[in-house]
C-alpha cells in the first residue's frame, strides 16, 4: 500500500521508470509520447545527457550552500546567461524552486519596492480572469481561475481582475485583431481609474495563457498598450512566463515577440526542463537599485533558492536553448504542428479554435461551432480525452473551465523541442482518435 499523498485519490497511476527522448516508459514497458511535456516542463525530452552530466558534475563539487551564507558559481553563471538574453532593462535574477515561488517573490518585491520608494499606499494588484499564476496563496490570489480559487477564497488577498485577452470569445465581428487588442488592453486603464491610480502597484499577465485557457496568445498590440498604461500610472508590469517562456513559443522569452519589456518577469518549468526543480523571478535594474539604495535587504527567501545543482541544470538547459537554430526549430515545428492540427481538425464540428505560438498549441472544443456553445461540464469531455489518449500512449493536457472556470473544454499541447515530424504525425493521429472516442462516449453524434 502506498503512503504517497496523490493529487487524485480516486486514480491509480502507472509508475514511470525511464525516459527516452520524447517518450516516458512505465513499469510494464509501455511507451508514452509526452506531447505536453508534463505541464510544459520537459522541453529537452527525458534523457538529455548534457543536463544530466551537468548535475552530476555539480554534485561532485558542491551539492548545497545556503544563500544566506554563500553564492555559487553555478547560480552566478545561470543568472548571467538569463540576463544576457533577457528583455531590455532586466538586470537581476532571484533563483527559486518553481513557478509559484517565483510569482510569490514577484508579489512581495512589488510591495517592498513601493514601500522603499515611500509610496506605501500602493497595495493593489490587478490581474486577469482565467489567468493562472500558481498555487501558493499569493499566487492563487493573482490567478483568475474561479474553480481553483473557490475552495480557498476566504484566505486569498484582495486583488481585482479584468477580462482576459481572448479573441476567440471576445473579439467582435466588426473588429480587427488590432482593434480588439486595444479595446481589451484599455480595460486595465478603466480598472486602474476605478481603484484609484495612487493605490495600484502592479498588473500581472501571461503573454500566452497556458493551462487555464489553452495557449491563448495576446492579440496584436495588446501588451504594448498595456505597457503604455502601466507607464502612465506608475504601475509595475509583471509578466508571468512560467509556462510560456524559456523557448516554448519559439523565443527564449515570450514577451519578445510582442515587443514588450516588463518590470518583473517570472520563469520556471522549461528553465529546469524537469531535470531539477527550478524557477526564477527577474527584475529591472531600477527596482533592484531602489531597494539596494534603501534597506538593502529583500524581506523574502526560501531554503533551496539558488540551489547549485538546480542552477547547474538550468545553465545546461539554457545553453542548449540558445544554441544557433534551436529557436528556429521550435518555430518551424510549431508551424508544422499547427498545419497538421488544422488539416485534421479544421473542419471538425466540435473543434472551435486551434491556436498558439511555437510548440505551445491549444484546441478548444465546442458543442456547436457556429454559436461556440460549450459542452455540459458534467460530460467531462476533457477528462475523457486525457484518459483515452493516455491509454493509447499519448500524454496531452486537456482541461475544463476554459471560459470561466466551469464552462469550456480544451486540449493543451507542449511537446519537447527535440521533436520531429514523425512525432507530429503520432500526436495528431492519437489525439484525433481520443477526441472522437471521447465524444462518442459522451453521446455526441459522429462527424
């Protein structure tokens, strides 16, 4: 009998015993194509020798040194590399163990920055509905998925949320993508004015929304207008790239494609690529210098932040992500995956939208393509797809509550960057069968 406290006590999971490139292998020898990288984590697959060797070499030299007493060569080198490729203005790196920690650090840094500036009244954070920023109470407060928030609502920090930038659902027929992006962004200014500009500290957003909406990118011009609004009112822009960053969209930092530099940026998942638990909060020189010239002490910290073995893994990952041609390959494979998905599902009566950037793609399921009506959540379409796909040897990331935390189903794909066209064919074939079988089980007429 297991003593593990699992995520779901009503599900019996197979035991993963080995990784082989894009595949995971269980105790029975069954192979699973990891088309979601777990949760957009395993960007270099499951058997990258360079990363494994880097961790071994680091452990031979130094396993752990608490950051209250020491820095380490591995942490310093990783920070240098992250800043070297970072958006303009980003200058400092705060290494943590995952995405929720990175966002929690960002929330605390926002507050301390304004305290150090003497603007104590700036306490309010604005984010977006259907965003996901992590599972600690601070990060969950910023997140906008109502189902995830519901259980813990009495414990959450008071933050406000605006409508997401979600063209498939909210763009009007008489709008261009650019016009919609401008209208969606202006909702931030309306909320700042409602709260009181002097009270607002930061706006949190994902450049491409991952788990809760299914690879929804910002509309053209949206983030540039958001940047303008934040600058106008002295509000910090925090971009959460925990899932969409580190090359996932075909750029090391996703916001580069939008032509925007944030004040604070959070990363994780692909940074450690699954070989070590690793995340980071990056900030501008201005923010860092403000605290350095004030108390000189960031009132935050975790035991395992800056862990040398984790940093060594991150550096080995980042060195490969920044190799010539690597991001071009991600963009090329992403376009080919999009084309294959459109060929297979573009006319499917129950696939309403196929979207994303790079190797970060989402399919939104609907009951009716014309009206965009969703399936009854009780049918659990997304859970059926996940189970059927896994039984066929495909790991994908279906989720429910795409629209409001309850309504809507989507499938998220985030395969390893080492994939080739044969993997695209396998993904599409197995996903197509899983979707059709799940719909059949739910009583939806065959197409």
